[in-house]
């Protein structure tokens, strides 16, 4: 399967700052990447679908101005949490996948906003 | 849209015993059903999957069965080992390529 990396794996920031999370597909040209968030002991919640070269598609209830997604190449998508607040603290996971195929997940990024 | 339910939420078994996790889905058009294992602090890892044109698939100690008529699918782990302890998620993919995840099952294998 595809190998997906995320950076950073851990980030602690002050409230009001912005945080950028990178998702890289190391051996797979990903025209589509997905961003999920996961709260403790809960399932994965899809935030947005990131399409290379075009605007991301956000799920209902996800603020696109707060969670900025850029998918500038076939191997890199970034998620920027703008003006982060403590309620944004979560585990953010990206995945890559082709149409009608499985998704391969990155190792996740744990964000703690103080 | 699709709705995936997963049971049980927690499961404890003795080492060597079998574990079964069940999921149901609502959209009969869903055609792909993967299972993921997630260890603490890590991303989900695909362990087995099945497509709607197949009723059963096996990979060593892990098997998945699919009943399209009843719209449910199950994960079977035989001869469980402590390293099988993790959270397991089922998912269903609709024709629009979107994944819908179950709520997860925390499996504990007691040595």
C-alpha cells in the first residue's frame, strides 16, 4: 500500500497562533487526499477532501476559513489551523486514495492548543 | 447518506481465543468494506478489505465476511495474541468514493 507521512507528529501551540500540518505521499501520486480529525476514544471524522490543483471540498460544519487546505502537488497536502483555540486540540490524520480504492492513512499529528 | 454501526464498542478475550466484530451499513450501493487497526497514538492501518462481489476473504488469522442482503460484515480474528490489542474500525465506501467509519471496537487480548 501507499506510504504516507505527516509532519509534525506532535505540536503544542498557544491559543491564537496558526499551525501547519503536512501530509506527504511518499510512493504514490495522490490526486486526492483526505483530512480527518479524531477526538479521544472516538471515530474518524472527515473534515475535507483535498484535490490536487483545485479547491478542497469541506464537510458540513467544517469552517474552510479556519482549516485551510492546500494540495499543490501530487505528493503534498497541507492543513493549516488558523487562530487555533483549545477546542481545536485533536488528532489530525490524513489519508490518500484513488477512486474506488482503499485509503492509506498517515501516522497522525497530535495538536494541543494551550 | 451511508450510516455504519459497529459492535461491540469494547471486547476482551483470552489469548488464543477468537474475536468477532460486526458492522452494519445502510446504503446498499456501498461496494467496498475495509477494516483498519489503530494502535494508540498512531494512524489507522489497513488489515483486510472486501468488495461487494465477494462473500468472504481470509488472510492468515484474519477473515472478513460480507452479507450483502443483510447489509452487514464482520471481522474475525482467530488465535488472538496480545499484539492484536488495538482499536478496530470498519468502514464502508459509497459510489462517490467517500468512506464512512464505524465507531470503533477496543479489543483487549488478555495474556
